[in-house]
């Protein structure tokens, strides 16, 4: 069974950092582009960042550029989202998602493109 599991969320003070992990089981991430999305209370889910199969193409929402970094370790079947300089407006449930793509296909931050989703991990930025 294909499964994505997010971890690494928690409570952090403004200006702090967290690293989220998205681990796959039941399939290898080598064949998939991965996206991170988030949903804050009362808001629609939005794309945060994505990375293509080889890691050569990444994309970020304007709101997180320069603060968040996406990376992948295909040997560990895991994708990471390093989040620095966190702000209260980053508070949300963060989801990772996967879509099977061509080797050099660029990733997109459109949730409708993704087929497999994790259950999410809560990130709360508050003093």
C-alpha cells in the first residue's frame, strides 16, 4: 500500500526553525515529484514547495522563498522541508504529496496534480 508519512512538526517560537520529513512506504520516491502543501484554520490548502524526481527543479510559494528549502534523499526514500525564520502566519497543517512524473518534468504547486497524500503534521509558530 502506497503511504506517505509526515513528521517533524511541533510548536516553535517566531524566528525558529523546523525540519519536516516526508517518508514513503510501499513505493519508491525515485519515480515521483513531491510537493509540500499547508492548510491554516479557515483557509484553503496552498502549495508551499515542490521538488522533481532528480531534485534539479524546485518551486516555492512567494511567502516562503528565502526561508524554506526543499530537498530529497532518494536513498532514504524521504523528502525534507527545512523551515527557517518561521512566522506566526506559517502556522498550519503541512502535507506532503506525490505524483509520478518523467525524469526531468518540472514540479508544480497545484494540488490537483498530486495523486498520493499524507495525513499531515501540525506546525504552530507562537510565542
